[in-house]
């Protein structure tokens, strides 16, 4: 199968997100599967079936082959994977799968271009106002991939009024510095003790 482009992954994730939203809306209308409104229950069931179909297409036809290639040691799969990781659309189960991919990437030898893409993803996550499940695993991956320039870029990100954004930025710096003695010395930083 031909790898999806970033636009393709974004379209697929947006379709999946739309199907999820439509199902939730239909289910909210009935309140329970025990509803006596047969037409509304049938509508909710149809929306749920459409959502499951979209899930199967995305995970079964796109991500599973990509995962299989990655596990088989196909380093070209990493470039295809980057196209998925760059897309930041919150959809059911994607946080879990991104978390898994970040763990696998820690064990691979990556090219400089791939490392740069992952650093850009990390920078974008530092300025996001939304929490994502995979953020903590991305920070752990950055322990391996960060350099002094990356930490400088994170530190120089514009201040935000949102306390979650400020915390996410500080967490990135703290986790990386705590995990990298060489960067501690290069930056003259003493990491905060963990309690």
C-alpha cells in the first residue's frame, strides 16, 4: 500500500473525529441504549457502526501495515511514520498509538532529518494549549534526541498566559536536562531533585 501523505493522514483523522462526534451527538439524544425511541436508537447505532468502520480503515489499513514495517526493521517506515506523528488531530486511540511509536523510536537509529522532524513535533507540543496522552513519552524520547540548541529553542518560546502551556514547556526542559548529564554540563544547569 502506498504510504499516506500528511494531508492524507489529516483527512483520515478529521473523518474519524467527525464520525466520533456524530456518534456522541446521536447517543446524547437517546441518553441510553435502553431508550424507547427506536428510531433514535437505530440512528445512534448507525453512527456507531460508521465510527467503527472509520476506526477499522484507519488503524487496520494504514497504521497496522506501518507498524508491521517498523517492527520488521524497515527504516523507510520511519519517514512514513513522521507524516502521521506531525498531524495533531485528537482522535480516539491515537494518543495510545503515538505513545507506542515514540517508545519504539527510542530504540532506532534515526537520521538527522528524522531527528529534526521529531524536535519540531516536540516544539509544537510545547506551545499547544491541549494536553495529549503521548506528550510524556515524547519528552522521554527527547532525552535521547535533544541537544543544547533544542533546549534553547524551548526556553525561548514566547511566554503564555495559559499555565498549562508554561508547565508543558518547563516539563520538556526539566525532563531532558534530568536525563542528560552532558547537557547539564554544557548548559551549566543543576536539575531539580525529584520527590
